[in-house]
C-alpha cells in the first residue's frame, strides 16, 4: 500500500499527488476532511502528466472532478479510473486534508 497526504490552506489552493498509473488493478481510497475553518474542496484527477506543466500553474492541467468528492468538507470514496495524478482544490478559508491510499506494493 502507498499512503500520501495533501493539505491546502486558502481559497483556490491546489495540492497535487502523483499516483502510480501502472498499478493493476488501479484502486485508490480517497478521504477529505476539513481541518480548520469553513473550507470545502473538490478532489480532481487528470490523465495528463503533471510534470510536463508549470508547477506554479496547476490550473493549466486538464482536471476532471471525482463526482462524489466535489464541494465537500468531509467525505470518502473509492476511485478506480486509472489516472496520472489526484489534486485537492480548496474553496473558502481554512485548511483541508486529502488522504490517498493506493493498493499495491509500496
């Protein structure tokens, strides 16, 4: 298993976690929690290689929303669409945490 955590603080903040897109079967556990303030967040995924984009402009990457994790403050989901990266996009002030668990070898 691979465990990763992303934390954002501030409206419009992104945090990106690159996942192992060659892992088969592809399976992620995703959990979002509001750490402080009234923030909510969207969990996004991309088929693009985030390393080929300017790290100062994550909004340039083609992101898609994980349907059950859009505009949430506390939620979890299983995600099985093979992708290159997962992102946390924060709405509002405070801080949000995303925990990602990927099945397979570490």
